[in-house]
C-alpha cells in the first residue's frame, strides 16, 4: 500500500495548503491509485472527528475556487485516516508503521523544524525510514549554517539524500517553471541572457500583512532568514543559472549550486552600501491602522521586517550585473515579481524631442497576486504624424485564455496551489524542484556572511511606516547606482 503521512496533520499548513492540494489532485484524478492519506498529530481525536475537520477546511477552499464536488470528496474521504502519535517516540510510531505496512511511504513533516532531528531518529527506529520511504521537509531548516547542519546530519543518519525532499513551495509555482521553459525552450532569449544585454535584475517579495502574534518565531529568524535565504535565492538561481544538460534533477541543481558559489561575499566594510535592514512602525495598511512591530511584540527589538540586498554574481555571464532583492512585511502590495531590466538603446535614431519616449525593454515575471510573464517593447504610436511617435506596449508571454473550440473563449484553468505539483513529485521520487543539501549549505553560508556583517558593523534596522515600500535607504540602494525599483506597471 502506498501512503502519505502528514505529521502535524491537524495544523495550519496541513489544513490550509496540503489537504486542499490533495483534494484538488483527487478532483483531477491525479492521485496514485490505492494511496492512503494519514494524518498524524498529538491531538487525541477519532478518525471521524479528524475527517470532519478536513472536510470543513477542504470544502471552504474548493468552493472558493468553484471546484467542490461531492464525488471527489467521497473518493478522498475513503483515503483518509488519522492516528494520534508522539512523533518523537519510536514506540508511539510503531502503530503507524503497522498501518502503512511495507509499501511506499512519503512522510511530510508539517511541524516545527526544531523537532526534525528527534522525529527522523524515531522514524528510523520505528521502520519508517526504510529504502521504500521518503521524507519531505518544510522550510526553514535551521536558522544558520551550524543549526542546518546539525538538523540535516540527523536527517542524513536516517535517510539517504535521494530520499530527502527539502521543499520550497515557490518552486512549485507554474510561472517559476515557465521561466525555465522560456529560457531554455526558445532560441531568442538565451543569447540575450547575459551582461551584454541585461542591465540589472530585481526580485521583490512584498507582503501587506504584519507579523502579529507570530513574533516569537519572527524574532528568531527575521526577514533575512525567513524569506531571502530560501525563496529569494532560489528565484535568483533560476534566473542566473547556466543551461543544464538536461532536466535530470541533479543536472538542474548542479547549475543552481554554481550560482550560489559565485555570489560575492558581503563584507563588513560593504554591509551598509549593499544591504538594508528595516522595521515597520505604526501606519496605515490596506486602509486600516496598523501597529508597529515593537508594539505587536510588546518590547523593543532589532529584528528586521524588511531587507534589501544587492547581490553580485562573479562569473563571466553576470559580471557587472547587479541583482537587487527586497522583501518585507507591511508593504503597500502583496506582490512577488522578478524584473529583468535590459540595457537602453546604445543610440536612438528618433528625433531628440522623442527620446524620452524610448524605454529600455523590460521583462516582468509575476508570481503573485497573479501569475504572468510580460515583455515591454517599443511600438509606433498609431497616427499620421510625420515624426514617428513611440509608445511602450506590454506583451504577455504566459498561457492565454484557451479557446473552447466553438470560437468562444473558455474559462481560464484554475490556478493551482504550488504544493499540488510538489506533493506529486515527492510521491513519485522526482527531486528536480526540491533543494539539495549542498544548495541549502551554500545559501546559508552566504546569508550567514550577511548576518555577521550586520553584527560586526552594528547595522540597525531603519524605520519605515507601515503601508510604504520600506525605508528610504532601500531607495538609496538603487539610486546610488542610477536605478529605481519597479513599482508601477507600464
């Protein structure tokens, strides 16, 4: 029997993301035949009570996406089971091992990473780390390189590397995968994808929410460790990596590791010039008054809720091309995007009065709130004016609305939860979209250098008002290079 065990099966991640993802896969007929889905948690409750909670969570999400179907739910319900366990105790896990038998087992640890080492040790003792078993680890694994290695050494003692799937849900997004197709499936972009044609790259992950009652977690990690170490560096790698020889998991991940190894270290002397720390203070967010981080925490703190970094990749392709990354809480928009800014024309043939209209080409890869890839190009403005007037137009490079076959546009496909793809890949043993150990090590090494540079230089967070795009120093990070952040659509 094939089984998927959700440790922390009653928690927020499982109820909000994992179980709805599994329902949608069931709805589309994509789950493996005979798969059992077992929730495992400390809560002493019956399987029927657990299934009722899953039904409530899944139905709410599916109805919002107009995809609720009683027949699909009946099929998923037949797969569901629940077992109350102490995941750190081998004796407590043995009934779980008896339940799944000797079939293929994928275990998803939707629990605090601080428990990973104890859980995997117990899993090995209980027979849940055999050769037919896989384990999925949710980020963040550790809070620095030292703690990552301590946790991952325990994981490596129980599971071989090809059994370990370190998840970053951003890699499951359709647009992120489409970036790979765009770069390596077309001959027109790759010759331009270098320092001869590209001026700079921007990566933005903006959140409108504050930290709220999550401050104990956030006080330990901050924006640098929570977002930049994983999501942002993964996006940077996909933009910057060399073409892999094929789509074999190790071929792709080998190229990502090369990028991480080429990142220029951030030194103490350069910390203030190439990095920005910020922390939001009281303001207005989404039309409502918002407290500052210190107010939410109840005491003063030096934790950054905003970080901006200039990263330089020291290799032939990207020499001289800065990569600017920024992420923060309480920003004006929930926005995740990658901006590929091409260089301006070396010489304009148009009238001097019209030169202001000529804009450099720009590709924007949007991941949220919508998923799209667009390219801004210059076009002649319609009209009979003898002087050629130019205007920028934006061309969408993503899938459009499909045609239903009768000449009418059909409804666009449902936007999938990123975990849908990743759950399927993990159960199939395909690690292409997961993070390898040496990738995580290199990412932590670079982030630790930033953190140590902050500590040694005494760099404190600059204040920014909730509902704005971070502190003024983030704008200065760009302005001192003659550039600006992308804040508006063309």
